C-alpha cells in the first residue's frame, strides 16, 4: 500500500460555505445543470485520486443499463452518481485543502492497481454480491491500511446484505456507531451531534410553497454513521447508512439542492480522507 504524506490546509467554515454556495448557484431545477458533467477531469498523476470501486451485483438485484447520474450511463449499482459526484467532490478537495487531487478513477476490486489508492468509495452496497475473489481482495486491502467509504443504502434488507458481506470480509469485527469523540469527526472539520442528520438524495426533494424546496425523508429510515475497525483499532470502513452523501456532491452545482446539506456532505467526505491518510 502506497502511503503519501499530505499537507492539509484547514479551511475556515466561512470559506467552506462561500465555496459550497458558489458551486450551488449553477443550473435549473429538474435539468442537467452544466455541461461540465460531460467533460472528464484532466488525467494526471497526483497524490490523491477519488477511487470508486466496481463490484458484482447480487443477481436478483442487478441494476441494468441506464443513467447513473445526469451525465453517466452504464450498468451495475456501483456507478450510481458517477461521474458527477466524483468530479464535484474532487473539485471540493482541490479548493478546500492543499491535497494534490487528480482525476477521479474507478476499477474493479480485483484489479491489482487497487493497492495504489489508500481511499476507496462504494455506493449502493446493500445490493452488492461480492464474489470470493472480491471478498478476499477487499479484506487484504483493508488489512494493509486501506480505507473504504460506503454510502447510499437503505432499510433493513439492504443493511443485512451489507452486514453479512462485511462479516465475510472482516470476520468477527463489529459495525458500531461512530463515537462523537472519534478523531474522524474532528480531524479537519468538527462534526457534532446535530450533524448526524439525514442528507437527502435529489429524489427526496419536493417543490414547496413559494418556490421553497422541501426534504421528504423515506418512512422508517433513521440515518446512521457507523464504522468498522481493524484488529489494531484503526477505522478502516466508514458507513453512511440511510443517507445519501454522494447526491449532495453530485448536485452541488444546482440551486434547488440545499446548500447546507452539500456543505455537510463535503465535511464528512474530507474528514474521511484526512483520517485515512494520517492514521
């Protein structure tokens, strides 16, 4: 596992909110906001790349070919919100820190190049059906110092699929709620009890009276921020459950998506990265 030292600039909350608000000013409700979603970021070597992992779906829940975001097409649950979420979040890393962040990338869990990336992201993990080879590779990645963020999966059925899979990956290691005192909650931005809140996907937004936007949380869903630790008590998996952090990244450039939620999603994501690269 390559480990690259990072020099991080701790941006002030005011600077962050100005930047996030700037991102949120482009686009129109219900339509693709900007042609930039069609344009890949320039390819170059950097000290950090957002790495989205491709995985095998459970056959009974396989996602067929279709839109993954406003500008992405493909099959499989792994690519939901790609590439817009990856591009927008990478732009935030570049703007809000001194991390040398390059173009976002994606590859299969079984690709040997996985070990070149210390931080990886997986979405919709309530529907994944990891093969034995994928399970073994993810275990090796985590035990060698890698960090996994999972996001945007919902309800008891998906939770059980995820929990059973991770029990195969890291047998005997529990999934626990992240303690507010954990350093991952304070390594860059301070995340407090009020931030343990529902971050909506675009599908959870409705037009309200007077042009307002209302958040409609799915019934019987309680957002949870959980984690898994390796035998040395280092966090190796961050779990965003019953919440949709990547949609807040993807829709950072449209005025109808709540800026407060985008700002919170960026704080979570940046804290995960800094923790992974410094612990």
